């Protein structure tokens, strides 16, 4: 088991390792919505957490890049955009495999979903557990190793809304086997898979509840399987330049999209709304 610093929270153990948290009380995780919705939107990404070894650097970078603010709580920092919480930051030790964004996928039954992952070649890193106010959750890796948090929220999922500039726009699974991933996730989350034409190219899309929720991308051999979140921005080219000035590395860029690796090693995408017209993933 990796060694953790004394500051490492129980949630960091949940996100970064398969360890239990019996020796320490878990941090308070805020509810997904200020007012309960009682709605479960299976297949929707309802939250995202940045796991990083340096919360201060992450706050400085993302605050300068997107104008996000941060609300520190009990060993957990909320990301706030235009007065609304949109994600969290969790501190983990530097030897857990680098910083990464971990999407929270809404499912109807966390225990059943975790069993499905295990039975179909994935790994359950943390068995289902109750997090007061947040809901029941489990950390898993899919058969190719992409990290994902399964969640059944206590108060219900946030309603669909058009993403504002600076908020989450879309999710993509970068995978070595698109067809296998499509088969796995259609069963895991009840997705319907379709292929749309995007700038002259076939683009597999996963939809749930009549709404597109995520895309699938055939990753090059050197790229490990992972869920990549995108933030809606007005000018990806200008923001990519700004990200470089702030210490990020740009790994892919065109007129409307850029994928960058933040100063701590977490990949994230930025994109203008015109590139993807399929709707919000969160």
C-alpha cells in the first residue's frame, strides 16, 4: 500500500487506493445539490474530483485559468464557479500515480454496478460505502484501467442545464478498444450507443435518458485508458496559451479544442461549444 502523508484524507484513500478508512473518520462531502431533487439520472456524470498531491498549486492554476474559486472544508475543497459548486479537490501523496480527474457517474444501484465491473474484467478498488450527505459510492477501474467513481446520490442528481463558460461541457473515454468499451458501458450504465458525424469523422456517443452523455475516442497506444473531462471555454486557443504560461503542457490542439496536462500531471480538455452540439454531459 502506498505511504500517505498525515494530511491525506480518508476520501483520498478512497479515490487513490483500495484501502479502507476504518482508522480515521471520513471528511464531510457536501450534497450534490443545495436542494434535493430526488432524481436519479443513471449514466450522467454528476460530479468530478481532482486528486492531487498539491492542492495549493492546483487552486492557483485553475483559479487563474478558469476563474474558479475554492471553498475549503473538512479535508475536502470544493471548486466553485459563479457561486455554484462544480467539483472537488482531494489531497493525496505523490506516489499514488500522479494527479488525475475522477468523474462521478450516476448509477441506479452502486452495489450491482460494482459487481458488474468485477464480473466483466474490471477492478473494484474500493467496495461500496456510504458517504453522509453525498450518497453511496464505489471506486472502480474498467477492464482497460480507466478510473471511475460510481455514485447513487442521497438527495438526487443535479438537473440538466446548458453548461456555462468555465463549467463542465463533456466527457470522453479514451480507450484502446472502442467496441469493447461500448459494450461494457452500455451494460454498466444503461447507455444507448450511437455514432454521429463530427467534422466529417464518425464519433461514437453514449446516451442515457434521451441525452448524450459521453463520447468514445480510440486512444493511441502510448495513451492509457482514461475518462477525460472537458471545460467549456470561449477561446480554446487563447486559453491554451494562458495554460502554458501557467505551467501546463499542451498535448493536442486545434481551432476549437485543446487537451492539456496541468502542472501536476492531470489531463483536462478545453473546448468551445460549437465543436460538440450533442449536449451537456453533466
